[in-house]
C-alpha cells in the first residue's frame, strides 16, 4: 500500500493538533496512517510505503506527532512501525525529513496510561 | 645529451600533471568551502526567524501564520544542500546530521504552528545554542575541506 502525502493528504502539511489547522499531524496519523497500517497488518504484513516527495517542507511538530505518535500513543510497538512502515524519498532536499522521521520513531517513548487504581 | 633533454621533459610533464591535479583539487575544495559558507548564512537566517517566532507573540492568526511561514521558508533553504554538506563534512557527517536534526527539532518542534498564549524564551535560547553548535561544526568542516590531508582521504572530486 502506498500513501503519497502530497496527493492523498496535503502538499503543505502543518501543525500538530486539529486546533493547529486542517492538515495537522494527529489527523494524518489517525485517519490515514493508522488505518493503512492496520489494513497492511491484516493482509499479511507488507509494509505501508509513505512517499514524501511532493511535499516541500514539514514542521518538526507535524512529523513527530504523525510518526513518533504511532509509538508514543501506544498504537503500535516500535518494531511494528519499523517493519510496517517504509518512507520513500527521492528528492535530496527531503532527506533531512526522512532522517527526522526515523529519529522520531526510534526515540518515541510510549506514554504511561493512567492507572485505574490511581 | 638527448637522454638528459628527454629526462628533463619527462619531469616537467610530471610536474605539470601534479600542478594541474592540485589546481583541480583546490578549485573543487574552494567550491565546497563556498557552499559551506552559504549554508552557514542560511542557518543564521533560520536561527533569526526561529528566534523571532519564539520571542514574539503576533496579534492575530495571520501574524502567527506569517511568522511560522518565515521559519519554514528559512528552514527549507537549509535542506537544499543537506546531502552535499553531508558529503563535504566527511568524518564529521554523523555529527552534522545529528546537529541538523537537533536544530530542526528545537526550531520547529514543540507547539510550533499551534496557537500560542505566551512566548517561549527557553526554546529561543535552545535554538540559538543548536544553531551555534552546528555553525561551529561547519566551520571546523570548512577548515578540513581546505586541508591537503583530505586529498589522501577522499582524492579529487572532478565532478564539482
């Protein structure tokens, strides 16, 4: 499965939360990325390919929320994200964002969920 | 005496060849050094735009969007040469990648592009620190670019 961010979401993604604008990171994660990854897992584990070529620039807040948030929110484990997601980028000026996505996935720490006994 | 003339011509040709190679090396290194200089200027512009963003609170949403657009545009300029600078940095390339990502994180992370109710002086200081550290590394890489010891490590790049 292939997700072209510029075509299927926006060439100008920005912001972290829905309050930051229409094309924010949380919305991309929850409405595009997570359903695609869940579907890919159901179909046998072929990785979801995310193409970032059509986007000119990303805010760090968008990328961290969209990709780091997969692990931080406990939606997937880090290993599931690493094996189930492939970032494709052919334009050299976007290599930094590809590296940033890898870093956010590697460094995201799952948030502690509130205990029922607290 | 013909042998000695041919011998001299041989050494002159060898000398001219070495001079030409060193000249080519110097030209390609000078271009790399110029690219590093331009990159440093772009990083300084990003630092200034990010500091303005984190230290000023616009009156309305339009002002907020304009400020974040200035940061995004300034950052975009720094990414254009990211792969070339990685190559130029040689042994320092991993440090360059880490520091570039650190600057990106701090300048455009947190609640960047979110509606704000207060300025963020800590993030402004961190942005300045990250930019200063990256610029310091690039100056170090620029010195290395012009050194002859690099010739032994990487040879002459005739493409540039």
